[in-house]
């Protein structure tokens, strides 16, 4: 998943400038693009949450996906209850 704001320079065609067409197409096909709302600070809120999660939960190596999901769920519970 790729979250982008609505700046008109953000395009999935950018890899075409750096890679051959077939390889750039494979890169573009891997992304699921989500654009942030045009008005509001949704992207800033998401960046803040990711920063808090990184500092408080992810500042160490997580061995597998299940542990990661458990850590994130616990962190979200702590944020909601505080």
C-alpha cells in the first residue's frame, strides 16, 4: 500500500524514468495507491501515529508477523485507554 497526498507530481510513472519499461510496470503493479484527503491533515496524523508506534513498540527487531500484530494491538489498546 502506498499513501500519497494529492500533489500533482506524485505519479506511478516515476519508476519509468529510472528502470526499463517492463521492470517499471512490475513495480507499479505491486502498489495499491491511496490518496490522502485534499483538505485536512490526515497524512500528518498518520505520520504521528507511525512515529509513536516506532518509538514505543518497534524500536527493536520483531521476529514474525504474528508478534508484530500482537505488539501493535497492545500499543493501540494502550493509546485508546490513555
